[in-house]
């Protein structure tokens, strides 16, 4: 690939999707993110608040931390795009503003906590000294299915635990 040729949003989102699969494999809600600058991944992360005992360990935050460490600067390069499988929450939008990301591409919306187009539209408030472009729906079906499948499995596991507990309780009577 030449220096001027760029990969597609779908190409990069697939990498974020793979990060989300890593989260799911660890019992975390499957959200993955990567940061791209000059056609290279400079940061990657997946949801890990449970395993890291850190409520701020969202995929976007971990990708920002990795990228900033990699470039040795608290501000991202001017051309940086974040690819994330789920619409960012309020905390993550704030971090993206402070890091000076140029663009965000996300897979599926988050009706309860999404802060770009769903529950809130933070960038429309007029409060911020930096705004970024964003696009929704990249690999939307795939990203939504990954989340839906995770929560179906989690509900089934909880149902099985309840049945096992009931069976143990019945045996003890």
C-alpha cells in the first residue's frame, strides 16, 4: 500500500471488532476500540472495568492511554480517527475531546448511554473548545449482533445458575 492510499473504515472497524471479542472472552461487555493515525494503529483497547477494577477502563479510554503513551504526548496527532464498536458514553466523549481526536467512527448506537446521537448529543451543546467529526453505523449489524449475543449468553448463564440453585435447595429439603 502506498503512503497516500488509505484503508476503508470497515477495514479498521474489523480491528476494533476483534478487540471487542477479546473483552467478551474475559467476561467483559464486548466493546473494542482502536486509534489510527497515518494508516497505522497507534492505540487499541477493549472494555476491562471488571478485570482491572477500574470504572474508567472503557475501550476508548484504554486505546487513548495506549496511543498517548506510544506517541509520548497527551494530545493525539491531528489526523487521528477512533474506531469503536459502540457509541461512546459521556466519559469517553470527554476524553476524546481532551485528546483532540479528529474523527470517531462507531458501529452501533447505545440508546441508554450513547453521547453522540442517542441519549445525548454532547457535541451540539456549544460548550467545548474542540469538536470532532463522527459517523455511525460502520459494521453496525456485526457490532450489534456481538453485543446482543453476549447478553443472550449472559442471561442464559444466569438462568442456568438459578436452576442449579433451585435444584440444590430442593435436594436439601
